[in-house]
């Protein structure tokens, strides 16, 4: 049986793409869901927290310097997204989350190079991070 992980990962990028399309089309609403600002910002924070949580979990199994750095980095990244959501507008949230997702990928790339992640995973992360960062950036430009 094939792994469901790639399908779920790409499906997780769909809300970012849908919100970007809504922005480009100047639609203030995601049909059947709600205001683009709220849908995009809340979803970005949820997924950002999830991905940072993956790093938190990884630190529990690593004995090298990563075990000290991953929980701090994951908390800082999550808090950056949350504070942006609380105190800044939708455009800033989209840009900050785009940067945060890129940083999470760079961390994963370093973990891959250190032998902690598989090549299959890092390729999937690269592809989906590209979709997410492009969608968030497009959403910010059209906000």
C-alpha cells in the first residue's frame, strides 16, 4: 500500500492556493467558508504550529545540538505567526507566515543534511513549501 502522507501534505496546501486565488480575483470571501483574511490567517497559524510541533517532536529523539535548538526555534516561529495574527494586518501575517514556512524548510534541510530526515521527505517538503510560500506571498501582494 502506498503512503497517504504525500496526498495529505499536498491537500494541506490547497487552502493556501484557494485563498491566493480568491485574493487575485479580489474576492473577500472563500466560498462556503468565510472571509479570506480570517480563513488564510487562521489556517496559516494552525499549519505553522503543526510544522513547528513536528520539530518539537524531533528534538526528543536527537542527541546532538539539535536537541537544544529545535524546541526554541519551533516556539519562536510559532509565536511570530501568532503575534503577527494578533497585532498586524492580513498582509503582514501572510508575509511573516511565508517567511516562517521558508525558515521551517531551511531547518528541515539542515536536518536532512545531518542525516535525520529522508530524501523522500525533504523533496515533499520542498515542493509543498514552495506552493505554500508562493500562495502566501501572492495573497500578501493582493491583500
